[in-house]
């Protein structure tokens, strides 16, 4: 059982100990049946004081063991889920950008939330079902002592129920897989709804189409889950009918098959009634087990794909996040990179690219949309790895230096940048410096610096980019990468960026690579490179290019 293997592997508490205590709890439960039956048998013939004391001891044992099992299960499963989420987050953190983009957010969110919740909710039923199974075994042994015919009759009917269960198992698993795939589709469209809200509000037809698709997927998920639920309901009803048939067989059929006394029939009937609850619990736990095992399979597949997303990941080479060397030159030698679909077929190729970036240089990258500028920046920062060619820093292959170490050279603001709530990774922040930068960027009345974070990030697009620039400057890296940073700025801040900030950064020894469309400010750069269809088509000394 995958759930058992998973819990055994991840738990710090030996499951054998938990199961041993569950066995004691099950035995105590079975002893309650024997004590109650014996007490009912002797109540009219003598004192039942000893049986009453034994009843108290047995029920106390049951309470202690049951409490231990449920407490340990609750505490341990939440610890396991927390550890699993941290492990998945670590794998996401270590993955390469390209494969992670193909993987998509919906599967990661589903595994972190839905799948882990399913596993969490399955643990208590699993413990109770195991305990119920032990109770059933002891109760069956008790029935064997009372009547062999009753025992084998019960075994035959229970075996029939188990056979029906395994017959429908594969169909149920297939329906669960279809349901999960549809739920992932739903989350993808929901992401479109949330992230594309502005565009949707401006185009009613787009909003209607998107909502129609979302509704259709939601209906498909509901239909698939309903089919699975109906199958389980039918299975549950079938098992209940089997139990009642079993009781009927004990009362009406067994006396004709075996010479049993009326008190034995009463005891056998009581035993069956006593185990109906545990058997119902075991049967009812099967859907939970299946869903939990399905979730474990989904998480295992995600883990495998995240591990695969590190195949060829040169973070494992020399360099483990050590301080980077002082950069003098970075070279791209016949570097190529191809975007591929999920099947590995190339969609768009950038390169071959040859570039030398010198320390203290301001390099401007120009070109139309889709020309490859953003891809170049991701290659330069080693967020994408070259399909062929090499990147060299100070004459050394970046793989030898170590890509983790190499990346520490850069601070970047990409077009799809993310603003973190806290300044992660930036220590020893000078509060006065932050206040000065807020004033410099015209944000002193929009947000404040308090307790290691900016109090307000509900800003306009241009203001958020200025806040991102403040954070980037506080990182104090050797190389700064800007992807169309000035595109959303008003004229005054655009001029400040090119005419004041970039020259100051150059004087401070910083190297800047900026993708831009602002031809008016080409003279600020030491060089301008133009890209088209993934290649450089222009490389010029811009000292000859004046303001336009």
C-alpha cells in the first residue's frame, strides 16, 4: 500500500509501534463484546460483579490506547505534510526556469494544497480502519469458537464483498486520474481569470468565452467526481446489504444448517452487529485510501518532474553560492537556446550569439517584440542554460565557476518581475538609505519602510517598478539587468533613469545591461546591440549617436 509506504518513510514515529497499540485497542474492543455477551448470559444466574470490573478495565484500556493512536496520528501527519511541502518548495527552488515554466503553476499549487490535504485527511481513517480490521479478526475468532458454520458463512460473504471491491478498483483509479487532470485545467483557467482580469473586463466577449470554458471544465470535474462518488455509493450499499443478509442468515438459515442453541444465535447476531460498524469503517475507508494513494502518486510524479527539471542543472558543478569573483569580462561564445514544447520539439531558437561584456559598461539591447531580448537577458544571467555554446566569466567557463556563484553577480528587474513583501537576502539595510531612495523615486508619500518591509505595495505599475529598482539597488550587485524598466515611467522618471541613474551607476563601477525601445537615450549606452529573430544584427559604438 503506497499510503503505508509513504507514512513509514516519512514518519519519525515507527508505524509498527502505532499498529501494535492499535492491535491492543482492537483486542480491547473485541473483549468488550465477549464481556458483554458473557454478562448477558449470566445476568439471570448469578453475580456479575467480576465481569463488571473486567468491563471497566477493558474499556479503560480501550480509551488509553485509542487516545494515543489518534493523538499521534494527528500530530505526526501534520508534521509529515509540513515536511513534504518544504521538500517540494525546495525542489521548486532548485529547478531550472525553463522546465518550471513548462510544468505550470496549477500542478504545483494542487500538490501543495489539494493533494497534501487529501493525505492529511486519510491518516486518521487509515488508523481507525486498521484498528477495525484487528477488531474484526478477533471477533471472527470469537464467532469460530461459537460456531464453525457461522464463521465460514461469514467468511464467504465478506470474501464476496472483497471480490467486488477489487473488480471495480482499476476503473475507480482511472476516473480519479481524469478528475485530477480536469482540476489542473480548472486552476489554469482560473489563473487566467485572475491575472487577466483587466483585459477580461475590457472585452466582454473574452470574458464570456473564458467563463464558458471555466464553467465547462467545472462541470466536467463535477461529472467525473460524481461518477466516482456514485460508484462508491453503490459499493457501500452493496456491502451494507451483505451485512444484513449475513444477519438474516444467522437467524433464519444457520439453525437449519447446524444444531445451535438459541443463546448462541443471539451471541452470533450480537457479534455481527458489533462488527458492522468496524466493517463499515473499513469499507468506507477504501475510497479515502484510494484518493490518498492517488494524491501520493501525483506528488511522486511532480517530484520526479522537478528532479528532471534539474537534469543538466549546472548548479551541481563547482560553486555553491560563494561570493562571486570581481567581474572583468563576460563572454557569450556562439550561444544558442531553443524554446521547446512539452514533447521537446523546438519552437523558437535564439542564437548563435557572440557577446563580450566589460566591467563598468552600459550596454543597451534594442529590437522588436519577440526578437529575443528577454531570452538573451535570461541566458546572460544563467536563468536559461545554453543549448550549445558557452558563457565565460573572466576567461573561465561559467560551469567551472559554478552557476550559483555566477548568478550572484547580477541583480535583475525582468518584465514579469515579482515584488516580495520583505527584503529577503538583503542584510544590514541602512534605514536612512532606504528613506533616501524612496524620496529619490518619488515614493515617500506612497509607502514607508517599516519592520524590514515596505508598508504599502498597492501602487501603480510605474511606481511598483520604481520600488523594485530601490530593492535592486539595495542588493548592491556588480551587474544590473533591466528589461524595459523605463517603459511604464512618466517622462521625468524616464529621463532620470537614463540621464542620471545609469551614469551614476557607471561611475560607481557597476555594469548595466538594459533592454529598451527608447531611441532618444541611445547615447547613454557605451554600446547598442540590436536583435532580430533571435540574432544580433547591429553592434555599434554609440558615442556617435546623439540625443534625438
